[in-house]
C-alpha cells in the first residue's frame, strides 16, 4: 500500500501506530493520541512524538523521540507524517 492509498483507505484495516496516523490524517488529533497511548514499542513512541510536536509540546515530543530512538524532527509536519506512514507500511507490506 502506498501513502496515497493509505490516505483514502478505510480505517478498519489498521491498528496500532497506523490507526493513530490514520486518525491524525483525518484531523482527529485527540483520537490519534488516544490510540497511540496504547501502542507499545518504537513505532508507537515515534507517532506519539510526532503528535506532541504537532500539538506544540516540544518537551514531551523530545521524550518520545528518545523513546523511539529517533532524532527530534524539526521540518514540515506533513512530511514527517508521510515519512512515518511510508516507513511503517514498507515494513508491514
């Protein structure tokens, strides 16, 4: 599945970090955050970091980037969302 296919897919196809990203892609930050709080591992931490950066809570985001083993992102949020989706889809697909 491509990132573009992910954008228009039915959310029932996804779970975990991808489901959180799917909700965020639909403008529902709260639901995305609720989902990602239940996702263990580095992917969950990465999505959690992205969501807190989007929220503007950079201190909290920094914590989650460290948990994910990722450098703190500073660029465009849309680009980061696409990167996370693409990487996870690439592993799962």
